[in-house]
C-alpha cells in the first residue's frame, strides 16, 4: 500500500517541484503565477469538478454520514487547535486563530482532488468534489466570520463586524465561487439526465485535463513567494536571539501545525468515521481521510493575513507541510486507508 500510494502521489509532488524550480527562471516572471492561478480556479478546476459530478453514479445519493462526520471532524479538530494554541502555547487570540486555520485547513482543491484521484482512481471523483466542498465551506466561510467576531479590530481592514460584512463573506465564498456552480451544474446534468452535445463534452475534457497539473504547478510556483514573504516578515520581526521565548514559541507552534495537519487531523477523521459511520463505503472513508491529510492550504495565508493581521506562521506551515506530505501522506495511507 505504501509504495502504491507513494508512486501515485509522487508525480503530483514532482509537478509541484517543477513549478517551484521554474519560478526562478527569468521566463517565468512574477505575473505568471497569478495568471495561471486565475485560469486554474475559474476555468480548469470548475471543468474538472463539473465532469466528475456529471459522470458520477448518484443513484445512491451523497452519503449523509460522509458529510456530517467530515464536518464534525473538522469542527472538533479546529476547536482543539484553538485551545492548544491559546492555552498551551499561550499566544494571543489573533495568532491562536491563525494557528487553528493553519493546522486545520488543507489544500483540498488544488492538491486534495488530484491526490484522491491519483490514489483511489477516477471513481472517487465525486467523493473528492464533495470532500473539498465540505472543507472549503467550513473554513472559507466559518473562519472569516469567526475572526470578525473574535477580532473586530484586527486584520487589514480594522472594520467592526456587521451583518453586511458577514453576508458578503458567505456570498463571496459560495455564490461567487466557480467551484460551487460547477458542482451544481454537474449535479443538475446527472440528476435530470440532461443531454450534452459531444463537442461540449470534449471541450470540458480538454479543460479538465489541465486542472491537476495546472493546480500543482501553481502551488509549486507559490512556494517560492511564500518562502520569500516569510523570510522577509521574520527579518522584520526578529527581536532577539534564537533561544528567546518568542523563537521557542514559534518553533513549538510550527511543530503543532505540522503534526496536527498531517497526522492528528486524519487520525481523528478515521476515529470518528469508524465509531460514528462504520458502514460507510470505503471509497468515501478513504476520500475523507485523504482530504484531512492534505498540507496547509495556500489560501490559508491570505485568510490569516487579512483576518488576523498575522500570516507569518501560516506561510511557514504551508512550506513545511508541503515538503513533508510527500512521505507522510503515503505513510498515513498505509496505516489507515481501508
């Protein structure tokens, strides 16, 4: 199992490595990454999710146990992370929220979907799509709302929470998301048996084929910028020797983020699934576990910086979890996948 999963995910991480390496080339200036990211998020990834949903076997529906147990695992784990950072590491509320996000919110779209498809096969596409939707809704909607309520004067805006701001958060994460509409459209096609012209299907196939390599390539390119940004902010905030209390707290926080994201979260998901949903189809169980085991999302940095004003720990966690995931994910698969 370990070698099977390793060989399944290794090409994905190699594409990320290629993206990281070419980001240093003069032919790939800073403007390339944002352009590629827009293409992947608004075109290729929606095409892939539409395709996997439209071609899925939905005769049995979406397993309710998958939805509510995955949601429960994410919420329980996020709450535990908040408590650990706030009361064990003893950081302020802003950094505790950023730590919670970094340890809980994985790269379920750009990396999770390719990994699930690579490990479990194309038949797991529907489960992968639903899994990323659950995680994205929880964190991309829930975290900004929580940050607005807990830190009304923090972040980059400094605005107080209001019903209008909360409504905009929900709208931007759901209504304006092309990923959401792609899955809704694919669901409508498969549920109502809508005939789709073959040329249109072929076009979707071409675009969806670019989703996985494009997303992984963008992740690799973004790692260089993340490293540079983290180094710059760390240099600005350096206040003492390496053995100082702030430095020790930062190292402890990073260790918690890495172990929590790559090990503790998937293990908690396995435990809850086996206790609360023992009869769930193994395909859905494995998809839920792999989604939980994904490294920290690149989007988490933007959210942490915007909503708490402190994205530096998240940037470090992104790099560390991405590097270690190439070995940890196959190892976790060997131990817990059914």
